[in-house]
């Protein structure tokens, strides 16, 4: 399964400073709870190439899923939501991007 980020509500229906958003990730590298090894991820929120927000560091479920709740975009614009693997902080790597539009 390919990794994906689902933004809720959908692009264009998000109002800056008002709409509470959820980001559902699926298909990422699964964590194997049996071995103790855990992949760590972070979401970044960029508008015009400038990072304006970041999630907490999180691990995914054994099936590669996670849900980040309660983010409010600070300004209107065309955003890139990026999922990064930060398991090794010295070599963060982008996993995937999702585009979303936030209105005023």
C-alpha cells in the first residue's frame, strides 16, 4: 500500500484561524512492536515554502497508520503538508506531501 495523508475537512473547505483539522496517515512504514524498533515521524505545514507549524513526533501503529488531530492553520494560502521520517534526527527524510488550500 502506498503512503497517504488524508486532510479532513477537504482542501478549500478549511478557514484560517477557525477550522480544526485532522490528518490521517496510512501506508507508512509500520512499527513492529515485537522487536522494540520504532519509526518516528513528524508533520510539517508550509505555506509559500515557509514552515508555519509542526506536529509532535509520533510513531505509527503496527499497520502504518496515525491520526494527528486539532491543527488550526494560522493563515490562508496554498499549503504543503509534509510527512517526515525523523527516526534518525541527523538524516530526516521526506516521506510524502499533501497539498491543501486554506481560505481566509
